[in-house]
């Protein structure tokens, strides 16, 4: 099998490169990874992550809920892990 961009992307988001991967799935996977990276880099402070991503806090909250991201409180907070939008 030749290595092409389609195969690389499919494998990077956990899809079988032999199967069809829809563009919406690729975009969603990349968006989720990008959001997680911004949250980690800002110590899970959503206001800072939203600013870094160039979106509003409200939009970030929507995307966190959409992708069922488990939100960690910053190190100064009480709980270390808190599942905010479980089964939404």
C-alpha cells in the first residue's frame, strides 16, 4: 500500500486506512486534539485556552461538551479531575 496523505490522516485519528474516512470525522478529531492541547498548555484555564484558540469561552464550552472532554481543574483548584459533561 502506498503511503499517501489520506492513509496518514486516517491512521493518525485511529481509523483503518483501508476504510473511507469522512472529512467531518477528520476535522472533528483534529479540532478535539487542538482543544486538548490548548487546555493543557493553559493549565486547564478555559478563558486562556479560548483566547489561544481564537474563540469565545462559550464556544469552547460548547466544543468541550460536544467532544465529551473531561475537564481538569487547574492546580490551584480543589479536585484534580472532574467530568463536567458526562453523557451529554
